[in-house]
């Protein structure tokens, strides 16, 4: 008898909703006309559940792309699930990561480190929250490393002039490195070569010839 299954008891049990033939309460084998068989759970639906779409050629509910909450048959997203930390991009028709989250190619987007405004992984920031600067290592820091200064407008750590160990945003040196053979000139605010070294316009000043005190 259709719409019932033998459960090895006296009375056969009714199949799940929309099933014409089934093997258990959780396994349909044939759906009623107009219903779709889910390839996810082998149950029948008149309207496919979220994260699945109706394939009218095979009469099945097939899985949407991982980022979609609902989608159409060509795989473009129609709606997104906020609990997945996703929002719809109307240009690409994809469910993209919300601000401060990144897409790790699974259903739920992952939270960026707290100092990142946007990121592409847990170790790679692309912009920072207020008060932090993006370093050359794609991390957000509240201070820039030596030989870099913080640009408050772009929130980037930018390279100091070649002669400075530390500098300000105007490009003037604040301190110098003795290993660069340089010392701070308080008038020019440049790190100039110390005695017996000369300016070669690279980080480390070059040594004069053996018998020269200046060159």
C-alpha cells in the first residue's frame, strides 16, 4: 500500500509528508507528484528547505553553494543568513562576509582579530580599527616598528627616510642607529654619518679610507 511502510509490527506506519513510497520515517524513496526529493536527507518537500533549491528536471532538492541561505538553480544567492555573518552582495549575488569577518570557504564566516576592521584570515588584516596601524606584515598594531611611522590618515605604517631609525610623519628623523654609523643632527633632523664615515645614500653610512677622518 502506498504512503505506508512495514515496520515489522502489526500496523504499518504512515510515510513522512509528501512521500509516496518510503522505507522508514526518515527515508523516502518516491515522492508524491509535485514534491521534490532532498539529496541532503532523502525526504520530500513541496518547497525545498533553506540552503537547497528545486531542480525541476530531476525533481530533487539540491544543495546551494555554501554561502547562500537560499539560491536559484544557477547557483546565485537570493538571500543570506545573518547568523552566518554574511550579507548579500547585489553585484556578485554572493553572500559575502560582514565587516570584521572573513570568508574561510565554510558556511559561517569567521571573526577577524579585534584590532582588524577587515581581514582575509586570522593572521592577515587588510584594514584596522581606529587607533591601530596596518604594518607591512599585514597585522594591526597601535605602534609602528622601527624605521616606520604611522600615517594617521591612511592608518598605514609607512617607511621612514633611509637614514632614520625612527621618524615623524613629516619625514624628520627622531632617532638614529649607531650600527648605521649615523648620529642625529639637531639642526637638520637627519641622521648624518659619524666621523670617518660618509653619506652613500643608503641606510648604513660607508667607511672612509683608513687615513681619513672625513671624506
